[in-house]
């Protein structure tokens, strides 16, 4: 598979896994545009570095609380 840049990878991921919860993080200085494009390609939330750990954990918590389980919870937790 040829190498993909971050935005190409995001596009492929959200095409293949429609319910993927992607949180995009960029460290590119002043590159807010990259994060805007990431949102257009399916990122649920975005963060520019530096970011606070409580903010990131809050975003992860939010996405987990609002996810659609495609398999029963018992199976997800216990591999049954």
C-alpha cells in the first residue's frame, strides 16, 4: 500500500469504517486549515498542539459515550 499523508489516511479510514470516531491532532504551526479539512473529511473533533490533556480526555470520553455499538456490549467487553 502506498504511503498516505494524514488527510488521505483520514479519508480512507472514514470511508472504510463509517462509524469511526476520529479525533485529529495537528502540530503544524498555524495550520488551522489542516484541521478544518480534517473535519470535512470526517474527524469528529480537532485539536491544535499544544492542547490540554483534560480537553483531549473530555473529547475521548464524549465520543465513547456517543458511539454506536455494532456488536453487543457483552461481546465487546468479553470477546464472547
